């Protein structure tokens, strides 16, 4: 997010935490603030940068309290729906808007807001809506559903009822740094890019990370199980990148009256390629009739090869 947006978000989060009774302090970059309330020690970062968020999620922070060291809770505030962080609490725009509104109401009612954070004591007289209610909705990172059921059935061109399925993909960002030298030829492989690997059949495609959302999926949708795990996906993607970046060089040599040409393939070293993988899902309408037809619910395009693996129904 832009610096000005980050500053505004940081101020809003500070107000939310103060409404929840936290003592809030500014923190040095890349952190935005720290907050303390009784036995809860919280750090906050506001960012839309996937690399910054990943580093934050992967880092453990501690604070010395007396003679003990306490592990800090971590809150990540992001407006980038493609970001996931396994090791900290994440507020996306929906949560950010909810708690900002609840904080205003708590101040109007002169109450202390209780947020769903680990280590919080739940003795306050005002609690954020839903913080103690079971959430049965399913949220997964996915592309938005832009094609409705009727349109999908019409595009399929066969009689049948459409079922909404979410197919797993490994979205990746890569960075390659390095070169290869052969005789007098120096080939540079520096580059960055992104893409996605189908976690069922291994097909590669382009996906715009900025379009990914984490909203609830419709009830009755099916979530297909991946058959390619993260490790296997990394191997497949790395092989693809090496192949796509391999360059064939032609070297001209003169020996007496004869001219010789030598050709050789030069590839980047796998150790020079860094990958960042995230699991996302693509919505697909599956129409079952005399045959199976699948329509991408985001682009409206018909899938060439329908995927009919096992599913879980939510």
C-alpha cells in the first residue's frame, strides 16, 4: 500500500486497539506499532507487500517482562487479498471495517471493546459482533465468481444442472539471479515473474494476484482436493522456469580456412531461483449431462479438459 494509505490504516488500527484498552506505542520499521494490555503483547504491521508480510509472519518476536521472555502476538493488516500469513492474525478489508466501526460504537457507549485476540481477557461489557459466535462460513483465497449459473449452463450448450466447484492452484512468484558463462559467451538470467500451477493436473497458467479475494464461498460449493503438494509443485515450477529460461548459444570458430559453429544450451542454476508459493482456488461451473462440461466462473471460458476428481462439499 502507498505510504499515505499505510499511515491512515495505522492510525485507524491504533484507534481500534485503544478502544480495546490497549496501551499503543509507535514501533520502528518495518513494524507500525506495538500494543500492550495486561498479558497480551501485540505487534502490528500494515502492508500490501507479499514479501514483507511473509517475512513478518515467519519471524518470532519476544519481549522481556521481568525475568521472563514472552512471545508477542502478531497482527497483519492488509488490503491485498492474495496475501496469506499462517503465523499471525490477519485483518483484511472486511475485518478492518468491522472493528473500526465497532471501535467507534464502543467509544460512543463509553465501553471497552473486546477483540478476538489470543491472551485477551473477556470481561469487558462491550464485545465485537461475532467474536464469540461460531463462524460456519468457508473462506478460501479464490478468484471472484463473475459468471452466474444460468450463463454457465447456456455456455455449456448441453442440458444439465451446474455445480460450482473451486479448483486448487499453486500461485507462485519467482526471482532468478545469476548467469552462465561458456567460452566468450556470458548469458544473464536475471528476471522476476509470476504464474500458477494447477494442483490437480499440473497445467500452468497466468493469474493476476490482485484479483484474488478471501470472501466466503457460496453454500453448497465443492472444493476439489489437490493431488500435487507444495514440494512437488516447487519441483515442477522450478523445472518449468529452467526450461523456459534456457538459451541456446551459437559460437563461431575459425580454424585456418574452415569455419566451425558450436551450439550449446545454457540454463540458470536451480539454486539461483527463489520461489514464493501460495494456494488459491479458481471457481468453475461444472455441468453434468451426457458429458461433463466445465466453465471458468471467473473468465467465462470453457475448460478444454474437465477435472472430475474427488471433492468435499461445504
